[in-house]
């Protein structure tokens, strides 16, 4: 036998069975073509099945995603409907908070002037009578102008008053008493002592400046008040009676 594949053997076989291939070559070609067509059909069917399976899987995934989207949309609609029930409450809550903030801002620098005036009167001698008082302070929008004199203490408001006495007052004692009596005291000064022919009494002009410590704090949170008081306590006080200072006095 020859070693080459596909070669026709030319050896003479003695004693073998005689065989004669009478099939035409066209028949063999047709048989091979039929087998090829069968396998091609199998491949086409397999491709169709694979494509159909992929399409089916994609379709199932698409349907599942659509169902999930529909559920999420329904949940969103339900949440929006629930929120709509509380829309008025949220509006009222926001309005209330805005009013509280406005009240705090408006009353932030409020001073209980009646209490401060009472403290001033209590610091004066029994024979001293306040005949005139003016109060000046900043507000929530405009801060009180600060003094420009060197070493003058900062102020948030100023009380200026005129008191009369039957005798010459000891103004230095008045200023010392005001420093310890007035809440939030910052500085004080006198405009001097004069004799009033009309009243037949001595008149003395005094100015007293106060800091954040004099604020009433009716609507201010406690932690803010504590911080302001600490800040005021750390600010050095310049109380003078012989120079122009934060209270606006003159010698």
C-alpha cells in the first residue's frame, strides 16, 4: 500500500475479492453534496436556535426592566401624592422658622432701657434727680457708630442724661458707681458741672456707653448670649472722666 493519503493503490493483490465500482463519479459528488447540505442545515438550525434563545433572553430582560420601571414610577407617584398631603405643613413650618429668624434678628440688639435707666438712678446719690435723658443705639441693620478717640472702649449704645443736685456733686464717685451698677457698662464721661440760675441747682451731664452685655436677649439663643458676654468680659474697659470717650462726654 502506498503511504500517501488519497492515492489510488496500484499493487496487485493476489487472492483478494474482486470488486468493481460501477458508480459514476457524479453520484459520489452528489452524495458528498447531500452530506454537506445536511450539515449546513444543522448549522443553520443551530444558529436560528441560538439567535432565538438570545432574543428570548433579551426580551425577558427587557420585560423585567419595564416592570421594575413601572413599579418605581408607581412608587414615585405615591411618594409625590404623600408629600402633597404635607405641603401645607411644610409651608407653615418654613414660614414659622422665617418669622422666628426675623424676630431674633430684629430683637438681637434690643436693650431693656427701663432697667438700664433704673440702674443709673440707683447709682446716683439720693439728692440727685435726673431731669433729662436721651438714649441712642444701633439696630439690627445699622450698627452704632464707634468712637474714633484712641483707647476709647467700644459701645453698642449710649445713655446721656442730666442730673441736678443742691450741692456740688462728686462726679468721680458717680462714674465709679455707674461702672459697677449699669449692666454691660463700657465707658462713661462727664460734660461737666454747671450752676443753673433758673433751677437754682447744680446740673451735671453724664454719658454712659454700654456693650452687648446690656442687650435683653429675649429671643436670642442662650449660647449666643453666653458667647457675647464672654466677648464683652474680655474687652478692656476704658472709663474716663477727664477726656472725650465712647460716651461722648467732654471735660
